[in-house]
């Protein structure tokens, strides 16, 4: 078996706000919005929006009613710390950064080298509307 992720599902506070953000961001990293589907799963009392790609899928889901006012914090046990997308070139990281700026995304750190990870680690960090930390990274040399 190969260690390949099939899909990731992220619970968000405001599904419509998250859809606006991910509809903008995910095409920048290779997703096609034609491959987006929505469903209500009554047995789990949740609305789901799934973005599929041949490599993996990302789904956004509405919160359980009793938990809808909980605060997102990436350092809580069981929480997603961050999600990183691989870029082939540093120029791709820079391009996505500029697109995120144009969208008024919450930039945590602009593109730069992070030698504390390794000498070629070049990344931009930002957050989605729920404060979930995202990253686009190129780990190749110039």
C-alpha cells in the first residue's frame, strides 16, 4: 500500500463563507470547480461540499448544531494543525501569494525561505475564514 491521501473533510463554522474562499483558492492549486459537488447527509445532519481532484478530494462540512459556536484552534488535540499544498516552483508560491493578496486573504507570512525546516523550504502561510492555517510550499532549489 502507498501512503496516499484519498480525501480530507474539514468542518467549518460558516459553509457559505468557506465556499467563497475555497472556490477562489483551490483552482489556484489545480482543482477544477466543475468537479465540485454538494449534498445534505441527513443521517449525519450535515451539509457537505466536496472538491474532487484526481490526486485527492477536499470536503467542507457544516458543524453539528451543538458544536457550532466552538472556536477553531489548531493546537487543540484532534485538530488539523495546517494543510500544505505542494508547488513545483517558487514562482508558483509567489503567484498564489499575489492572488491571495488580491482576494484579501489573511496572510500569516509572505513567501520566504524557512531554513529551520531545510535549506530549500520556500512557502507562504495564510488562513481560511475559520482560521485554519494553509500553506503553499516549494521544497526545490531555485
